[in-house]
C-alpha cells in the first residue's frame, strides 16, 4: 500500500535545503538525524578530517582559532548557518574548532549519508551551500572594508593628535627652560655620540675622547681584564683596551656613565637606567641579526630612550606640588628635546620622539628615515618585557607583524623571536655584561619556553 508523503514538521526547513521539493526534503530528513548538544560540546576540533556537516536549527556555536598561542573566538554561527566553515569532503584538515556556545540543535549529515541520497538532491545541497558561502564571503568583504575605513580614520586622527603634542612641546617656554637647566652630558659623551655616525671612526680618536673621564678609563680597564676575556697578561694601556673591546662596548660604557652623571643617584633613576641598558643590549643584537648597518645607533637609542622619564622624575623632585600635571607630560618628546639640547645627532633624538607610535600606529606613519630605528627599539622593548615576565597577551602588539616585516624578521611572535634568536645571541656574550644584567637575563631563561603559550588542549 502506498503511504502518502507527509512533510515533517520538525526540524524547520534550513536555508541549505530551500531548493528541495517536499518529497526531496523527506528523503533528506529520513536519512539524517536531528541532535541536541550541550553548551561547551566540541563539534569540530582543529586538525580533524571528519566530514560531518552540522546545519544549525537552534542555539549557536563559536568558531575558535589559536592566534599567537592564545585561543580566540573569531566568529559565532547561529540558526540558518552550518559547520564547518568549509565542507571537508576532500578530507582536508579543519582550520578552526567549533564549540557549542549555548544549548544547540542541529541537523547532522555525514558524507556517507549524503552519498546515499539521489545525485539530484546532492547537487542541490552543494549548490545551495556554495551560494550561501558566496553570500558569507561578500558579507565579510563588506565588513572588512568598513573596518578598514574606520581603522584609517582612527589612525589619521591619532597621528594628528600625537604630532600636535610634539609641536606644542617644542614651543613651550616652560619645558624648554627646564630642559636647559638639566645637567649636560660630559663633553666626551656628546662627541662620541656624533662619532657613532662615522663608519670610519678610528680607535685612537675614541680612546682620546674616552680618556677624558678617569672613571670611564677605570671601567674600561676593569672590563677588559675580567675573567671573561682571560688575556694572558694584564692590559694596562687604555688605547689597547679600547682596541680589544671594540667601539660599541666602549661606547656603551661611555654613554651609560655619561647619563648617570646627569641624574641623581636614587633607586628610581637606577631602575630606569638599568632598564635602558638591557633594551640597548637587546636592540644591538636584533640589529646584528637583521644586518642593520648602524647597530651602534640602535644601541644608543635603547640606552637613551627613557631619558624623558628621567627628566620627568627630576622635574617632580623639584616641583612636588605639580606632580599630577608633570605626570601628564609625554616622555618621548621630552627626551627628544633634551637630546637636541645636548647636541645628540638627529638620528637618535628624532627617533626617540616616535618610540610610542608602534603601540598605536602602523610603520608607514613613522617618517621613513627613522622607521628602522623606531622599529628596532620597539621590538627590543617587547623582548625586554617578555624576558621580564610579561606574557605576549600583555604586550602592545596590534601591528607587530608589520614591524617584524620592516626588519625582515621571519618570526611571527615575540616568544618565537626571544627563544630562537635573542636569547641565544645574548647568551654568547653573557659574561661580558654587568652582573645585574646577567642576573636579569638568566633568572627567566629556564622558564621562558613555558611562558605565554596558552592552553589549547580543548580545541
């Protein structure tokens, strides 16, 4: 006896089956099943080759991806949508995971079941999924264009705001007057800073300048006679010591001691200077890794990048009642203006005023002549903070990929860069660094590979 066909009342017709006749729908409904899933149920796991399709009838699922070691929600799919994002009937691995965001009901159809349906029905389902995919892609393109326009608007206005602050500081009689009252760098340090731009500077000239400060002479001789170098006989000739250590080592010692002489000997200033020393060393190694021509310039920028913070601390000590207002000063611009007052070359002083740009703006918003310097400082600073205990999720890395490209670095995360390049390079020179720097670099090295990776076991 022929039983008259009856269209099922549940589930309601999903958009994927909209082109099917009632009779064809019955064939599909009789072949597949409707299932309910609790919140948190993993439907698809990244890397799976399962070919099951989930046509969502009620509830929703979130699409999860691991980005820079952290699991992020990249989309939510609700009634009328389907999972996975692209059918896996070619047995390709899933590129994302899908987890029920709330109690969910779905029409479940696997490859084997689909293949038992008449070819006409299979073709209709594939065509409809293709049309829905095209609509989804067009929608994503429109959203991306809208976000791009908003992003460009915000970037332009932020850049204008930052530039306006820079110009305002340069015209402020109060700020300029105070900077003129800050003790100047020793003459030898200022002249060494000019020398660093000369690729052909001689050891003799460096030695002549450095010899002007007895404490610097003592520091250089102490360094060259340390256990790390282990020369057979004690080095007592200063020029010979400069030749053995090299320009960069002597230059770093000279600039570090010069800056220390301009600021009070308090714990706050010492912490700032120590931080700058470590950033300087990291910046130099990154520059060497990237074949940057003037690695010593990057080293100098790192050594001086927080000089504006030192000035602000000094200003607060002298005008304690104005601390709240003083804290609002922009330390990169203050530092840049001070270095100009000290006759430090523009390649250093101008680079300093853009040091905060990478946190908010892409590289093309930084003048081309200073872009490489600012990028090296930014990445060195991120490496310092990561070594100091911060996770990558706590770092300002909105445009990190673009800045890594500026230096042609293949790594895509700070963790990868520190583990693969920075730490190995620093460890080769570890014994040449001051004791406090050695302690900073070694105390976290044993745990660095376990940091910031994120738990991705459930997706």
